[in-house]
C-alpha cells in the first residue's frame, strides 16, 4: 500500500513518453514565439493601497492585511543582488504555481501557511512570525559556495568541508548552511550556534530538521521528473501557538538550483576526468577553456551567466545591464519549462491580453480580499480629525474603504509630493479628498500632481481659497462630507458592485422620501 506522497518513480520509458507527448503538443520554437507575443504583458509593480502599507521586496509586494499576508509576485528578476531593468513574462506566476504544487506535496512533513489560490501572481498566506533566517540546504558543491571553495575556503557556516572536492561534485550527505535574511544587500552566513541564539535552541533544531526533510522530499520529487535539486532555501514562521510552518516559497527556480539528471550525469564525469589530469587549477579555469562542459541550470543561473557574458562585474558595477529580447524570451522559456517538468502540467498561456494588474484586482475582488477602490483623505493637520472621521463614516455608507494621511502643503511640500507619487502607482482607482483649512494649498497641489480625481472638502466650511487655485489645478469643491461620499461612490460605481448597489439604494431612499412627503402634502391639501 502506498502512503500519501509515496509516488512511484517514473521509469525511463514512461518519462520519455510523457516528454515526447508534451513536445508533440508544442515545441520549443512555438512556445518561444508565444512568449515573444507577450513581452509587454508583464507586472513591474503592484501597489494596492487598500491592502495597507506595502513592504516592497526584491521581486514581491507584500501586504500584512488582517490575519493574512498577501504577496504579489512581480516579473522582475534579481541577480547578484541587483534588480534587472527587464521584466520576464510569466515569471512571477510560474514561481507561485510551482510553490503551490510543492506546498501540497510536502504538507505531511510540516504545515504551511498557504491559503487557497486567488490569482496566479498572488500568494495569500496566514500571518506568521518570521524566524528571519534563510535555511539553505546544499546537496552539491555549487554556486557561491563553489566559488569560495575554489578560493581556498573550507569552513562554511561553522562546518568543515574536506579538501579535494571540485565544483559540481555531490556531497556525501546534504549540508545545512543558514544565512541572515537581509532586507537589502547581501545575506550573511550563520553558524548553527548563531541561529540558536536568534530563535532558540529547540526552534532552531525544528527548523533545521524540517529544512532537511523538505530538501529530501524535493530531491525525490525532482528525480521522478528527471531533475536534480542541487540546493535550495526555506523560510519558516510560527503561528500564534508557536507552531512552526514553512512560509514564502518552496523549491522554486528562484529559491533553488536545478539541473536535469542527464545534464549532470553526462557532464560531471567528463569534468572529473579533466580535473584528474592535473592540468587545471580548478573547474572555473577548465570551463574557460572548455565552456561546453558548463552545466545548464533551470534557475536564475542563466541570467547570471548572461550578465557575466555581457561584461557585467557585480563587484564593481552599480547597476545591471539590460537583457536583449532574445535573452528575455529564453529566460521566460526556462521558467515555463521547469514548471512543466516539475509539475507534469502544461503551462496555459492567457487567451487574451488583459493587463496583469487588472486581472489581479478583479480576482482579489472576487475573493473578497478587496473592494477594488479607495478614498484617500489628505489633511494638513490632525487638528481636523473630527471632520476626517466624519468623511470616513460617510464613505463607509457606500462601502468605500478609506485612509487618512496627514501632510501639510505649506510645511511638508516634499512629503506631500512623495505621498502623491506613491498613490499615482496604485493599480486600483483612487479618489483624493483634500481637507485643509485656511489657505488651501493642499487640494490645488494634489490636483496638479495626482493622476486621480481630487475633491476639496475644507474643515472650516465655505473656503474660497479652494475655488481660486492657479491654472492646472483641477480639484472639485464639495462642502458637505455626505456629498463627497456620494461623489466618490459615483466615481467607483463601475468598479465596485457593492458601492454601485449602495449608491442606487441611496438614490432610491431619497426619492422614496420625496414621494412620501409629496403624498403627505397631497392628503393635507385634500383635507
């Protein structure tokens, strides 16, 4: 009897038949041609102010919204800790789909924080307390560790590594090399003692044990697909009860190095034989003379290699160069290929060309995570808070979410400009309500710099300065908070069905009251 997830490995004939069937459906040239058609259908950023403050990672926008963490994975790619100027079509959603599949395949080892998928580019997870350690497991001497080894390093994260190893060599047993989790810049290696001091001895042991088991499961699953999981990193967090969960992503090309079994089994023996001759100081020297022996990876290594071939020096250059369209297509193709190879599923290209950000907003709305619009109430002083809260209450009657921002046009002009620039990045519609007493420079400045409609609603009543803004200022002027809310509802009615329904109900209510009043006066006239 097979236990859950004890999936029998494909025999070579079965795997070959599967790959041939997939190849017969569409070949590499066809897939690349389709990718080329979608070069502009990418996601650079995805600021959704309704979800709260954005924590922007290297390739994600992260929001802590209620009990959930909403992570929008964009199509940027980083290499050597630099963000490339190019966007890679489908990269974000491919990583999410691989991770979703991997989470499902490992849930018997450790619980994960994932909630049901709402959009290919979005991951929703239950909020956890992050351990703030990246737990890396390595099965092979590869990547940055191989480079350091060739320079003479033999101690990594407190572990001694034997002499006479060569790049690409498999370790007798996988090794554990944790690092810090840097918000910016480089992660730093940690010893197990340092991890224990940070998270506690018991929690460190639990996390290490889970990481090793996840890696072994990943190796088993990848082998069934003809792949080798060379190394990978995991992140963990704890729930309110202190129970450990795996979070973020699992065994994706961005968090792992992968190559085919065929690639390693074909090239490594040749590399080992060349190194045994004693002609080469290390494998890096060998590869310069015989580049055909370089391992082809299903990971970001292609991007790293492309940059290096373009002359990029990560130790000296201040920014990464732009990839060509052909390189972008190749990179996207590799992400899609590894998704299909790992999961056994064929990647489905979108049938239309709706912008990715619009699709995300629509799917988040359908999932009930957002309303799809927001009113931003901007005031020059917190002394006007009663007026601002009244506005929020009136907006809530129309199911319109709102935020209050305090920013003086006179005292904080740079901050005001930066705040407006932030909301200009919003992928959902925004209405800005300017609330400044005295000489109202806020509404005029906002309406000039903002891409969104601006309406003035001064806290001190009839304020003529709202009506005398200079040319280029296009703010509307509404005196009563209730009318501001109705104005915003009219702007958002086509975006938010709940707002549309509330607006119709508000209109009907007022008409019914007028009809009732007319009927009452009519009866009085008859009497």
